[in-house]
């Protein structure tokens, strides 16, 4: 195992994923409660004051969900960590809960007998779990490269990392953030190639084992 390479890629991707997730979270932080107290508040409050109306919309209310377009940050961080996305559903704050969200929020909510438990504590716990999974993912992908091409960037792990850094740079620039979809899709394609290589390695190893046994028996 190439520990040095694995640790390098793990550090890069944990830093990128953690930063993008925290950036997304910051926009919703004021709508999240520091502690769940009593019944969940309404998602939409309407108050009429003579001729004026004040509308307060809380997208982080626990008794409902609000979904919009996938943000460039989520697209880049998700496509860069496709195995973790397939395992957990990834995370975007205050939207329909994915697999990991449901497990964490239901566990914490069960303490207060509530359907969801969207608090700052639950969001932090979800982000920590995702960062740990990203670290394990890239420690394995980086430490056990499936191929050793002459050009370093042709190795799937290195190519995905390059696309991730490029996509992150684009996602942080408001007027060109929509272009981050290009490196994100390239990273997703590279992951599919990586899965294909892994499957080929497993099948070839299994076939070699099957062929070797009859030869040893004779």
C-alpha cells in the first residue's frame, strides 16, 4: 500500500469536501436551532400588519422539506466522492433528508419523540461522518491504485482529484459557477471507469484462482 499517496489524496478531498459542505451549511446556519425545544415551528408564518404583510420562511423547519436545484458546491463534492454518495446519499442542509440524514436525525429526534431533529448538532454530526467516510474512501483509492500509467493524471484517482480541484475553483466564482458541472461530470465518468477496473481486477483474480486449482490438482 502506498500510504503516502493515500494520505495525500485523503487530505485533499477531506479539505475540499469539508470546506464545500461547511460553505453550504453557513447559508442555513441562522435557520437551524441550537437545541430542539418543544413542538417544531411552522415552516411558513404570515402576519398581517394593516396594509403590509410580513412573510418568514424557514427552510430548516422540522415538519417539512424544501427542495431546490442542486448547488454547484454539492454537485462538485458529490461527484468527487461518488462511492460515499451511493452509500449515504450525501447531504445538503435543510432539504429532503437522504439516507444518512434520516438515520442521524431520526436517532436524535427519537430522544424528543420527533420525526426529524434538524439542529446544529445533528448537522455537525452528519458533516463529521461524511468527512470520515471521505477520508477512508480516498485512503483506499489513493493507497491502492488499480493501474500505474506513464502519465500520472491518467490514473483515475489522480484524474478525479484534478477535476475536483478545478470544479471547486469554478464553484467558488459566482459568475462561472455553472461551469463546474463540466469537471464534476468528468469526475463521475472517471469513477465509473474506476469501478470497471475494480470489477475487472476482481474477475481476473477469481478466474486465475479457478484455473490454478485444477493445474495444482494434476
